[in-house]
C-alpha cells in the first residue's frame, strides 16, 4: 500500500513504535476476551478482577499511545507531503509545467493532497484495528488450531469474494480522477472566459452543455457506480460475519469435536471482530481513493531536476554583468500557427550592458520563447549560452537566472513584496508609485500592496515597480506597453528605458510599437526561427509599413 510505504520512508521509528503500541493494544483486547470467556465458563478465581482491570488499563494506554503517535505522524506526513510538492513544482523545468497545464497542478494541490491527507488520517485507525484483529486471531489459535484453520479458510474465501469487485472499483476511481482533471480544466475556462461566455449565447450554451454539464454528469456516473459497488461489497462483508457465526454454531461441531467453552470463545471473538473488520471495510474505499491520489502525485512528472541548482544558489551571488552570448542555440516547441513542432535557431546573438534591444516579429514567431531561453527558463537543446564568457550549465543555471528582471505578457503580480526588503523600501515604493501615477490608488502597508484589483495597464505598472526594486542588471519586457495609454506609453519608451540604460542595464524589449523603434540601439527581427538584425533608423520605416 502506497500510504504505508510513504509512512515507512518518512519515519520508520515512529511507525514502528505506533505499530508496537497497536500490537500491545490488540494483545490486551485478546486478553480481555479470554478473561470474559473464562468468567462466562463459570470460573471465579480471585485474580480475575485485578487482571481484568490491569488488562483494561493496558489496552487503554497502549491504544491511546499508538493513536497519538500515528496522529502525530499523520500531521507531519501531510505537512511534509505539501512542502515536498511545493519544492518539486518550483524545481521542475518550466516546459514540463506548461505541458502539464495549470488545471492538473491545481487539481493535485487542491484535491489529491486532501484525499491523500484523508487516507493518512484514517490510517491510524486502520492500523489499530489490524492490531486488534491479530490479537484476536492469536487468542483463537490458543483456543483451537483446527477451528482457527477452518475460520481462516472461510475468511480467505470471503476476502477473495470482496477483493474481486474491489479491484474494479479501484479502476473506476482512477478513471474518475482523470475525468476530474478535465473538470478542473473546464472550471478554469469558466472563470477566465466568463466575459466571453456572457457575451455570446451560443458559445455559453454549448460550453455549458457539452463541456461543463457533460463532464460533471460523467463524473457523477463514475462516482455513483463506484459507490454502488463499494456499498455492495461492504454489505456482503458484513453478512460474512453472521455466516461465520452460523458455521461455528451449526457446521463446525458436526466435523470437529469442540468443547462448549471453546465454541463460546470463538463465537464471542468473531462477534467482537465485527466492529474492527466492519471499520476496515468501510474505510477501504477512502484508502483506494487515497492510494490513487498519491499515485497521481507520484506520477505527475514533477521530477525536481532543478532542486540541486536551487539549493546551491545562495552560495553564488550575481556577478557583474557585461555581456551575454547565444552560440548556436536551438529550441523546439509547438507552434501556435501550425500543428507541428517548430525549431527556433540555431541562434547567434550577443547582448551587452547599457544597450536597448528591440525584438520584433509576428505572433507565434517565438519571441517569448526566445526571451525564456535568454532568461534561463527554457534550456537550449543544442548550443550554449555564455554570460561574461562563462558557459551556463546545470550547476550555475539558478545563479544565471538571478541576472534578470522580467515582465512577461502573462505575468503574475504578488501582493506582498516577496523577497524584497531594502532598508528604504517604503520610501522607494512611494517614489516609484508617484512616478508610475499610482500613488492615489495603491499604498504599501507593512510590505503588502493595498490592492492589485486594477486595470491590466496599471497592474503592469505595479509589476514594473517590483522590477525596479529588484535592481538587476538585465531587464526583459514582453509587450509591456501594449496595455498602456499613449501618455504613459511615451513615458515608458522616452523616459524609463533611457534611464535604465544610463544606469548600465541591458534591456530586451519585445514590442510592436514601431514609432519608438528609433530609440533602440539594435533592432532584431525574428522570422522563420532565425534572427535578422538591422539598424533601427533604417528599419523604422519598413517596420511601420509592415505594421
């Protein structure tokens, strides 16, 4: 079982102590049954009452101790599972995360972790009841080995009849989990595309009927089917107890000479076993779901390839940036315009400090992909990237990334100034907000922006605020000015970019604003996966004509 394997890998000592406590509890339970059966048989020795009280105390203390250890282990495992998942996502290459899609990651974080947590929560109870069952079987063996063998044969056949449909239920749970991924994808489309759905009746009705409702109905069908089968197997498992009691009372005496006290002890033990075994049957469905959820987390493909690079980053501060070279770099990706792989490169490019470079090209030409290659978010398949003449490798990739402040077109804006704590933070933020014309809308309160509920253009200005505070040697702006009004667009190109250049920053600006191409030191166009460079003043009229 994956859950037990997870517990064993993470904390063997605590698990062994908890299991030992559970075994003591099971032995105490078996001892109580033996004492009760002894008294019912007519024995009245003076030691029975103290023995009964002592065994009750042992059962209470051992079971409580085992339960507390397992509960502690559960909470620790859930915490470690979440933190490990956070680290694995952060250490997984961006390309792999993009292939998985946000919906699968959200489904894992929101659903799989919680389902696994539920399984870990009930696992202590399962282990405790298993210990009780082992103790009871030991007592039955002490009463009569032949009778126990007959009961075990019947139990084996009963468990087999239970497991056969249970395996089919597990397959249904896996299929249900796949459909749930699709449902999360549809949820994301619903929330992000709500404006388009409201404005187009046919699209809204089609999306509702063919995507949302159909997926929800399929999920309901699968879950209902699996719950029906699970309920049927549980009822069948409960019925097996009474069948076993009937066999003990009416069939076993015909084939085996059994004393009345032994028969009474077996019957009492089987009836006592009904509660722990019934609990186990009732939790199997949850445990199956938890195993499938843990399987999904394990097989998500979050390989954490970048984990060693992240761990070593603090030891190597950002060096003084002079120049960056792309030497024969190639990268293959899926083109938006064609249903086939598209190869970017081989690329030869040198970028220097104190230089403004405009990167232009058609939609889907690979401009953003090139920006992700330059900033180290994508890895080249061939060729190499050099910074200050030093090749970028797996060992120094994380340090290389620290050279860049980027604002991509699909940027995310953190409300808190994450990782930014200069001594004069508040003063600098107030000054930058004033220059960005946001000082009347946004304030910094204890390191948190008062609001990010702004227009897209204003949100991009806040992202620029963060980039300013990072103060890194290389800035990348991906269509930053696309959502700005003409006045602030002029401020960005005519004031902010030249100011960053005077400060010795290297700037890569992805833009279609041809009226500002003359401000670039170099104008580079990306066409058919290749870079073509032209002097900005000569290229400016041609770019205007193409636009």
